[in-house]
C-alpha cells in the first residue's frame, strides 16, 4: 500500500504530477484518436470489405493504384487550388481588418464579435444557406435578373462551383484569423511604434519593419491552422456540390468518403487518407521547425 505521505511526495514531483493528471486524456486520445489512425493505416495495406469474405493483405497495391489514378490527381489538383485560393485571402483580409480595428477604440469589441460570428456557425448550416443563395432560382440570380443579366448556374458550372466553395471557406475562416491577428498586434509593445514615429517612420514603414516581424509567430499559426481547415474540408462539398460537376469540386476528404462509403473500397480509401495524414503532419512539422527558429 502507498501511504498518503508517499503519494503527496510523488505529486510534489512536477514530472510525475504532469503525467498523472494527463493520463486520463492520454488514454482517451489513444483509444479514440491514435487507435483509429493506426487501424486506418493498417487497412490501407489490405483489400476487401467488412463482410464474410473479409479482408486480405495486398501490401502496397492500394498506394500503387492511388498514384496511377487520374481521378486522384484531379482531386489533388482541386485540393491544392482550393487550399491556396482560400489561404491567401484568409490571411491578407484578416490582417488588414485587424490592423484597422487595432487603431479603433470605439466599437472594436462589437466589430470583432460581428466578424467572428461566421466562425462559430455550423459549416453544414452555412453550406445550406449558401446553396440557397446560389441556386438557379436563388436570390443572387434574382439580383442578376433585376440588373438585366442572365442567370448563372453557379453550383452546376465547372467554372463557378469551386469559387463559391472558396468564398464560403474564406467567409468561415476570416473571423477566427482576425481575432488571432488582433491578439498578435496587441502583444507588440506600443513603445516601438512611438520610437519609430520619433525617428520619422511613416505608417507603411512602421507596418513593414515593426508589425510584420512582430506577427511572425502569428503568421505561422494562422497559415497552419487555415491550411489544415482547408485540407479537411468535407461538409461544404457534401452539402453544396457533391464533388461535381464533372468532379471539379471533389476534395481529398470527400474523395476518401466516396471510395469508402459509396464504392466500399476501404483499403484504397485508407491509403488516400494516410497520404493526407502525412501531408498534414508535414505542415505541422514545418510549423514546429519555423517556431523553433524564432526562439
């Protein structure tokens, strides 16, 4: 039996205390996160389905099929385009808004809350709302008709469907990044700006030489979180376009869903999911490396 005094001495050890209190969360993480990930990786080396026939080991065949599939490379291209086109405005727009709001005293809290609201709205609800706005007989086409323009099949067009998904994703992410940038701006000592003003630096020079370097860790964080948000995008595709038209809005996560639950090719789907996991881990690794460089 461990005496009460011995247990207290163990708790006084910071390392033991940390592991002791983290243990429940780590156990749940291992069961519900790490376990399924390892199972999915193992499943990527098999073929078959969850039936009496069962599954059988095929080695790297699923990965070979993935890299030989034209559909996979089209989906990768869609995902890269979607990620970059969402990432750049989701960084530039919040940075510009945060720079302006940081200089406003009256109404800043109200404006920050208004911009942040889309971030807490369910992506499914937002997707349904945007699908209603951009349907053929929706409000956007009604406005175009009133302006004398022909209606556009927004979500039925291979040209316009992806930009609509991108706009929705930017709208969803801007508020979160705005709050992060505001926090980063408020962490920069104001005395730096005062000293620069005394030396004759104008607003652009202060922004370039004080604000941007001071926001470097914030940039890394927002770039990584926004990239992960776009890479795991599924709901807006499922709700609005179903990957169409002509596979033009099919993204990697939706592609995994299609292969697993429409075609029941779980091994192939797990191989794609594993490759997506490796890409995500690479992005996180780059973040950790760049963050270490700052310290």
